[in-house]
């Protein structure tokens, strides 16, 4: 565990190096310890050897010196006189081999010496006063002890050691006095022979025998091997009379054994390398083991996750998953979606597909299996299975061949996707692609196909095809006033009527909006006209829709194949142009295509292009039409009416260009110009003291819905510095009732800004009284269509009367438009209408003329 912890963070190489260093350190310590032990043992041996030799030496010297004791005894016995010394000495000498001379030296001067031969020079030698021996002789005398002096050069020649024993005698009075010395001289060679140093050298040791000079403290070398001993010798001391000798010994080869040391070092190194290597190998093995373990883990996790993924994928696939054997028998069914089958899964397993599937489906599936067997897979085949509750379900098949493995036979994996809804959706899409979703009538695409077919057929037998382009009159008003839901309901009703009015061979299609197109095969112009009249009559019948009685008229344009065109596109465009002419001619009628029609649609395009530049080229002007109080005949207001004077085409009616400006969006910029100009004119008249109550400006529905309307109105008023209550904005019914909630919002804001609001052309739309009550309107303008026929049409009279009374009930004023006759004025006055506007009082006038009229009235 510890090893695992300590080495786990190291690489095998580092761990190996660490183990090597550790082992090397341990080996080093062991080797050092062994070496120390060996050294101690060796030193112990050397010490024993040195001790043996030192003891032999010491014994030799002591034995020779012991002769002094005899001499001292002789001197003491004779009280300083030794008779027959030569004879006694001669007898003693054989007992002390190695002694060169022994003698007596009263007062330090040698008097007697044996053997006399060879020692003649010694007689008379004054030991105390000799420069070489005086100091040691004095030491002997003063210490009173046997003292060994030397090695020193001997008087009789050579080098030797002298053992002196001072002798003190007592006189008659018992006083001790120095008598002199007894001395024994030993040649150094003889001294050293006792130690047998050569044997030491032979045995492989080096030595040094030395002594410390007692009087100087210096070391005197007595005998030394060649070469002398090395460092850290074993030193053995010799205790000699009144002196200290020491024997230092070292092995000739030095301490220890370098060879052994090197051997041990190499062994240690080898062991360290081996252990380092083993540790490295061990860790490598462990790491490899761990790698293998994590690889096994990773692989196991991968397999597990793949299995999970596979299972999740199978679960996520909305299709049924089945397995069949090579003979078409069901082997396995994925349980997640097995309920999509009519039969329970248990009843399918082990059965042949043709036993359980309907014949047709079984054939398709067998074909799919065959295709998969040959090509590996098969996709796109569809089968239909009867379902107990839903009738039948469609499935799209994907089959893949499964190759045989060592433990499974070949077979097929089959995915069956329920495409019942998809097929239904496709059918729906197919239907939508060809039929109008609101009315269910063929749409443009199907119309074009059928038209092409009909044209081909008519061409083949020189027949005619009538193309009738139908557009409802004022359908926009229905949408604007009653909402799109009602508009749609009306369209559906009219579509149904169209189908009942048409013949079986005819095609009735809806182009979009309120436009329909009829294809009448084998129909020439006269029959087409009859059919058009039939349609006009049939469609103008009132419809009852959600409590509303709606009656609508339509305009029809007719073109005939092949007279008006060889292709459907041409026939279509020409019928459309003819329909526009029917509209312009007063609506609720039909019109045939004629060559001059193409010119008028070209004019609309031309006008639109010219309108783009009309503002910047200052082609617009305002005319004002007086609004007169019916009671007094006074001009109380004016309506600003836009005029467009084109340099080439002359004046163009607002009834023609305002719809173009509205459709193209140009009405926003043009409308702002109108409001700004009218506000400036009104301010000028105010400044001139002309007392008009308000100046009215028409506000198109497009302007009314524009998000910056309030800012625009405020800006114009501010720039002209005209008080808001001097401005009246004329709204159309359509603008007000399309989205009553936001219309109320806008009207309230305009009202709060001070402007008066009036409802223009009142009576032509479908305004609801409830809504009208909530709007901050100050005035209703009765549409001139009611005023025009007021004397012929009792209906119109009733409508005018109702409008006036309703306005009065709501606290609103009324202005009648298009008052041309005195009788009309009188009727309106009688009904309580407040104001009138019309040619009876004044036509719309250019600014200067209108100003003149105002001034004339004032004066
Ligand atoms: N038969 C007959 N007609 C009379 C009589 N008195 C007036 N009129 C005409 O009736 C129209 C009244 O204007 P409107 O109903 O607002 O109808 C206007 C209005 O809806 C629109 N319009 C005109 N100027 C503007 C404008 O500045 N802005 C907007 N948005 N629309 C405008 O164009 C329409 C037609 O304008 P105009 O051609 O100027 O036609 C004017 C005027 O010339 C009369 O006694 N008998």
C-alpha cells in the first residue's frame, strides 16, 4: 500500500532511479559498517602484534637493566667501595646477554667497567657533564630512579642505551648523599634484536620505534622500517625506567583491503542497479496492469453505453422493429411499439408472414425481403393492414438483410413505420395544392390545368371557351364593417351558389379574395352573356348570415377562346380587364373584353409611376368646398379636396388616383402634405379674421391605421400653429369599424389632441350603432348617393331622416354631401340636418377663389 502510495505518482524510470539511489545508500552504509568492523579487527590484530614485539623489547631491556640492581647492591654493601668488581662483573656478564658494558661511576665519573676490553675509552667518562648524556644523567640522579638513556652515541663507539641507577648512601650521621651511578650499556642492535622487527616487516607491517626525550620533549626515532608506517598506526607504549618508548605499526598494504572494498562496492552497485531495475520493471508492470484495467473499464463502459444507446435508439424509433428468419417467419418483435399491430405480438411469433398478413401486403413484404436478400436492403415499400378500430393503417417498410453468424442463422430486420397520418396529410396537401381551403373550389393551380385541358379540347373541335372573371362589389366594406369572419362566411355562401348556378361541365374556381373565375366550355359570347346575367341575378339575392342580411352585387368580365386569346393567361388577363371596365361602368354588370381595355390598365400603371414624382414636382394643389349652415346659409367650414394637375395629362380625378396612392402606400406622404397645407391655409384665414369653425381634411383608412398618425397630425398643427379644434378629420366607415378597439384608441388620442372627427360617406358601410356611440365623433356626413335621389326614392328619404335623427340622439351634427338643388336643401333643412355641402352652395374652389368667396361673405 505504502509502496503503491509512494511510487504511484512517479514514473517507473524515476521510481527505478529512486530505488537505485536508496539501495546504493544502504549498500554504502553496510559496506562502511563492514569496513569499520574489518578495520577494527585488523587494528586489533596489529595491536596484538605490536604488543608482542613491544613486550619482547621491553623484556630484553628490563632484563639487561636488571644487572644494575646487582651493582647497586654491591655498592651499597661496600659503602661505595666494591672490591673485585672486575671479577664479579665478569661473572655477572654471562647472565645478561647483550650488555656491552657495566660499570660504576662515583659522582658520575666512570671508574670501573667490565669488560675492560673494548671499554677503555669509557673510564673517566664524566656522565653528568657530558653534553650528550649529562641531562639524562642528571635526571637519573635527581629522580633517584633507574633511568634508561638513549639511544645515544656511545663513548666506546656505536649506538646504544644506557641504564643508570643513582646510588645514594647514608653517612655516619644517617644523611643520604649521592654516591654516583651504576650503569649498564646495551648496544641498540642487541636491544632491537629482542624485538625481532624484521619478522614484523616480513609479516607485512611497517613500524616506528621512538621515544620522547625527557628534557626536550622531542621525539627521537629509534628504529623505523622502510618505508615507514603509514597513517593512523596502532601505537603501543613501552614503560621503561624513567622513560617512554612507543611502537607504531601499520600494515604495509595500508588499512583495510581496497580490493575487497572495490568488490563490495561493485557488489553494492550491482545490487542497487538490480533493485532499481526490478522496481522500474515492477512499476512498469503495475502501470501496464492499471492501463489494462482502465482499458477494460473504458471498453466495458463503451459497450454498456453502446448498448444503452442502441436500446434508446430502438425505443426512440417510432417504428415497429421486427425480425424474420430466412423463411419469412416472425422471430422477434420490439415490444415498445408492438401495439401498433392489429395482432398481439405473441400471436405473430413463429408464424409465417403470409399466414398473418393480408394477401396483398404479404406479397409486398415478400418482395421487400427478396430485394433485401439480393441487394442487402429494401426501402420504401408500403403495406396496408386492417386495424380493428381505425379501419386501416399504412406502413412503410425498411428491410435489411442480417448475415449469418457463428451462433445465428441469416434473417431480416424489418422496420415498419406507421405512415397513415403522413399519407392523410399528403392527401390533404395534395388537396390544398389544388383546392381553395375556404370554399373548397379549385384554386388557381387546378384552374390552370383544367383551362389548358379545356382549351386543347375546344381547339380540337373548333369550339369556344368562355372565361368569366367575377369580382364582388364593395366586398371590402363587408370585411371592414362586419369583420373577416363574416366576409369569409359570405364568400362560402356565394361559392356554393356559384356552383349550383354553373353547369356540370363548367369549372368554378376561386382566385383569392373576392375573385372567382368560371370556365364555361362550348360557350360562345351570347351564351356567356346569358350565363353572366344569370349569375348577377342569382348572386345578388340577399344572404342571411348570423342575423345579418347581406346583399352583394358583382362585376363580371368575359373573354372568349379563341377570339380573345389562344392561351389561358391571355384569356385570364383580358377577362380581368373586362371586369374592371364593368366596375368602372357602375358595377353590378358584366362586360366583354374589347381591344381598348388594354389601354386603360396601362393607364393605371402609368398613373402609379407618375404619382411617385407628383409631390416633389409640386403637381398637387388643394381646392376647398364650402360647408354651409342650412339654417343661415353662412359658410361655417370648408373641406379640403386634393387636385392633381399633370403637365401632360391635365387634371386627374382623386377618385382615380387616391385608390392607387392607397394601394401603393404613397397616400401617407401625400396625406401629410394635404394636412400640412390645409392647416397652413386655415391658420392664415384665422389670422385674417375669417370666422370658419373648422377646415375638414379627408383621412384615408390607410392613414388612419398608420402608427405615426397622431405624431403627424400634431406636427402639422404645431408647424402651422393652428389650434387643434380648428381641424376636422373626415374618417371613412371602413377605417373606423375594422378594428373598433384600436380605432377607438386612435380616435380618442386625436380627440384629446383637440381635432374634431367626422364620419364621411355615412350610410354606405356597415357601421354598428353600438360602436358609433362609443366613438368621439362630432359629425356624420350623409353620403351624396342618398341626397341625389331624395325626391325619387322614398328609401333614401327614410335613410336620411333616420341618419339625422340618430345623429341628433347621439349628440352629433350632420352634414349632407352633394346638395345640388334647392329642393334637396329644403328637405334636409326640414329633417333637421345642420349643414350642407354641394354645387348648390359652391363647387370645390382653388385657394384664391375660395378666399375671395369667404371675403365676399364677410363683407
Ligand atoms: N356630383 C356632385 N359631386 C359633388 C358635389 N359637391 C361635392 N362633390 C364632390 O364630392 C366629393 C366629396 O368628397 P368626398 O366624399 O370626401 O370624396 C373624395 C374623397 O374621398 C377623395 N379625396 C379627395 N381629396 C382627398 C384627400 O385630400 N385625401 C383623401 N384621403 N381623399 C381625398 O376623393 C373623393 C372624390 O373627391 P372629388 O372628386 O373632389 O369629389 C368631391 C367633390 O368634388 C355635388 O353637389 N355634386
